[in-house]
DNA sequence: GTTTGTGAATAGTTTCACAGCA
DNA sequence: TGCTGTGAAACTATTCACAAAC
C-alpha cells in the first residue's frame, strides 16, 4: 500500500507507537508483536498495522517487529531523527513548567531559548536557559531555531505568533486559547487545556 | 436534524464555539453571524452551522445568533452550566501551573483540591489550595469532586488513575505520557504535550 | 502455528448547495 | 435581501477478515 496519501490520523498516532516502542526498548525488549505493543498503548493491533502499512514493511510475518528498527523508521517518517530546537515564549507558570518538562527529550527536542516581556524575568535562568527579551525574537533564524512554543496569555498570542513567523519559525505549538492565523507554510498545533477539560463533563455520567 | 447521533468531532468543537461566543459577548457584542464567529475562530461557517443543527435551532435566519442564548445552549449541552470541581494530583511544575491557570473559569471549572506524595509540599498552599497527602484521595467522593487531573510523572500515573477511580471520579484529564486503563464508566482525555510537539516536524517544510 | 500487511466493507465526517424563514 | 438549517454527495478513516510470509 506504499503509494497512498497518509491520513492525518495516522500521523497523529505515530508518536504514540514511538513512545511505546521506546518504552519497551528501554526495558531491554528487542522484538514485539503488534498485539502486544498495541495493548500496551490502548490501541487496536490492526489499527497499528494498517498505519505502518502506509510506509512499507516494518515487521516480519510470524515474528513481529524489531523495536530498534521500528523506532528508526518512525523517527525518520516524523523527521525527528535530526533533532529540533524550540523556543518558548512566555516564562510564566506554564512556560517555566515547559522548560522543566522532561518528556521532550524522547522525541529529540530541546528547548534552546526562552523569551518574556517582563523586565524582572529577563536575564534570569530557568533550567539552564536564560530568559531573553521578547523583542529579540528575530535572532531565532540566525540561531537555527525553527519551532516556537506560545505560552503567553491569549491577549498577547497573536502578536507573538506574528513575531515568530517573522523570525522564520516553521512550526508553532500554541498553548493560548486563541486562533493563530499564519501563512500556509507555517504549521500550528494548538493545545487548549481548558477546552479539552471542557468536553469531559459531556462524557461523564450524570451528576 | 434533531434525532441523530452527535459526532464526537462536533463535541470537540463546541468548546471552541463557546470560547468565541464568550469572547464576543465580553466585548459587548449581542448578536453575530456564523460567518463572523467562524472566521474569528479559524473554522468554516457551514461547519459551525452543521454542528449546531444537531441540537436544534440556535439562530434566526436572516439575522444570526444571539450570543447570550448561544452560550446558554452550549453550556447546557456540554453540562458546564452546573459548574465542576476538579482535583489535581501532582503539585510539581505542571500541577502548580494548572493551579494558577486562569483559563478554567470560563468553562465553570474550579480546581478545588491538590495532592502530592512529597512530604515537603504537603500542607503548603498554591493559589489558595492546600496541598494534601495523595493517600487522602479517597476523600474526593465525600467532597463531591468528580474530576481528576493527573500531573505526575508517567511511572506514577497508572496507580494515581486507579486511586482516582476508587475515589469515585468520573472523568480524568491525563497529562502523563501513559495509556490510562479505567472502567468504561470513566472518561479519560489525555493531553500528551511532547507527543503533540512530535508531529510538528512532519508538517514543517524541510530544514 | 504465528503474525504481518492489506483489499474490501463499513462507518463517520466534511463539504456543498440551496430551500425556507426573517 | 441575508442568513440559517440541512439533505445529499464527496471524502476520509476505521474495521474486518484473510492471503501471504516466516
């Protein structure tokens, strides 16, 4: 099935599979089946096999998947193999939490810069990263940082997004509760924490 | 179209519309069109109208939507109108950021309790909430807290989830990079921050 | 015997275009 | 005229079941 358009949903799931594969590999496991890996991750085994099938043959019939090569394949597809440097804008509670967040390393990410507008924070260090003046965002392209994380209040988010685009950023992870309008060449993924919480009551039994 | 199954995707979008409606209402706007509200939120106007159509007539042809009644409708559908109290487990960087997070109020949420396993944190206060011993999670049902937020490291997440379920929680917002297995009556929504970042490079132009 | 990879069937969602109401 | 509400069409994704590979 190698010559098909890749469903977005498949791309959304690949990091899940990657996390599971890394998890098992760290425990010393070398091979696994789609059934085992899928059950670990709460997905269906045929869903996982179908997703892999868009890219070629990852496994061996009768045997399963070799974790090391599976990890390599997914990393390459998602372009995580080269490593990526990101800048976080906003060094408040959320921004600081992101700077300290241990989960980015698994996917080859490093938060290499932090910015804030508050003069009292500028110059301080959080997790080894010096907080810089948000006015200096333009330096990102020179520093080869192509991903921006928006962790400022919603009211400031659109202008921060504009500044990131100006600075040559190609992808934005947006934590603000705002629609971020950018040129088509820039990809935005929004995580609106309160909004995700907001659909929980709908699915909860009455009470 | 009142007698249809509601698509999950529609439910996922309702909080978006709600946020936009509240935003406009706060600016003193009383009525709006699907075209205007949708463009503000980066969605398509017919998508929004279609979503509303599953629930009945929210608007007036030729006129548009009355924001106050639109907000009321969505709040009722999502069951946000009664207000909800949530407990956060884990008072580290992320948990503390959530306790300070201003965005929950819009949807009628209050973080009413916080728990941690670290004796040095227990008894301290963050944003007016006293951090309690995680061993006391069972008190949640007596306190009528039915939503739990998991903000602990992945290794501790499954047992925290079990404890939350034991405590009678009906919905869980999970920030840990782990699959959370719970009985069917409990709804889990997972926000895996690193994983969302992980699909950004795929969509970014080469470089 | 076991497990993958995938066409075909099913299910779900988006998009369109316009009838009908204000 | 302007805007909503919605069937029908188009598209996308999930699920199944099994042939092929080891």
